[in-house]
């Protein structure tokens, strides 16, 4: 069997799994040394911030220190699980289902593969376990399903959630005590104990108070704009002489006034069209033409009456 695998340049699941596990363990040791040196330098920088009174910067940089500490703790757990699985690879290779005693270790390795970019060998291990146990098993570990069995400590250490104020204050006090720094933590404690929700609510209420007069004034202005103009009804204006034509047209008003002077009866009797035109004036061209036509018809009727009276007078004189 081994000769056939070597012939086709393939290896068994156990061989691949052992190779990847050994690579992960050796890489974790290298990364641990590098990150520990980096963490020491970050803690020394934190001491300088505390000594110079730059607490605002220290409150931000302490989150990076906590994240580095969490990554180192997660690497340590992953290394222990890899060594545990490496010692039991023959059992994993023989059984089709995941053994109960290895479920937590294998699920934790699969979960860490998507969150530890510095360990690419974990991705190869996840692919091997996908081929061995199926996609549902791997998806359960990645999505943290109830029956996944992922270690709770590694979930907390690899979480992207921001650290709490208590944990940040604890780390700052530990650094100050380690390097014998005299630091008054009262300001930092007050800053961490602030409830930012209350601050947001207060700012929102102040914004509403500032905007209230503006809103009221805008409502008054809009109400004055939306108020309809006062119109004089025909009943109230019955005693006044009706002027035909648009108020903005001097020619129309002059013609209407001449017609009413020549025909006194026109002042007493008005057609419905004239009343409508007087009660609802408009500046459109169509209404203006209608008023002009009505005025010309009134003048024509007055001229016809005058001609008829003249004819009667001539007949009687003959």
C-alpha cells in the first residue's frame, strides 16, 4: 500500500495529519517567542505613557496588549490540542466518526483555523477533517453550534469583542506595579466607569432643545404661508359697481366702465358668467378673452337698443 501511495505521489490521511500537526506545533513555538518579545516592548511603552501622564493614549494602547495576550493564550491551547491529536492519529485514522475524547480538540482546531491567519497549516488540517468527517461537522465547529464541543476558553481568547473597562484597568495596574510606577488610577477609573449611553441620551436631548425654537418658528411660517387669501364675496360687494375684466388690465377696466355708463340697466342685471368672472378673478388668457367677449356683447346689445329707440322716434315723427 505504501509503495502504491509513493507511486502515485499520494499519502494516507494519517501521514498528512501528522505532517500538518508537527508543522503547526513548530510554527507556534516560533510565533510565541516573537510575540512575547513584542509584548514586552508594548508594556515598556505603556510605562512611558503612564509616567508622562498620557493616560488617554494608554487607555487605547492597552487594548493591543490584551489582544496580544489573548492570542498567546490561544496559541498555547492550540498547541496542546495539536499534541493531543498527534498522539492519537492512529485512532482517528481507523474510526470513521470523530471519537468523543478527541471531539473537543479537533473542533477547537477547526474553529481556530479561521481566526489564526499566522498558522496556515490549520487550514490544511480543516480540509483533512472535512474529507474525513464531512462538511456538517466542520460547519458546526466554525459556527459554534451547541453540539460542536469547541473549547470555551479558546472562544473567549479569539473573540473580536472589545475588552471591558475592568480588564483594561486591571492590566494597567499590573503594568504599573510590575515596573514600580507611581500612577493615580482615579481618572482612568472614572473614564472606564462612564456610561456612554447616558452621554448619548444627554446630547440627543440637548439637540432637541436647541432645535425646538427653530421647529416652532418654521411651523408658524408655514402656517402663514398656507393661510388662504381673504376673498370678498359677491353678496358683500353687491353695492359696489362690478368691473368687467382683469384688475391688472387697465384696458379691460376702462371698457367695462364705459359699458356700464352707457347702459344703466347693465348695472342692475348681470349674467351668471359675469358674476363668476367677478367673484373669481384670474390672470389667465382664456378668462381675459371671455371677459372681453362679454363686454363687447353688452356694448352691442346697448347699441341695438339705442338704434331701436331711434327708429321708433323717426316713425312717430313721420
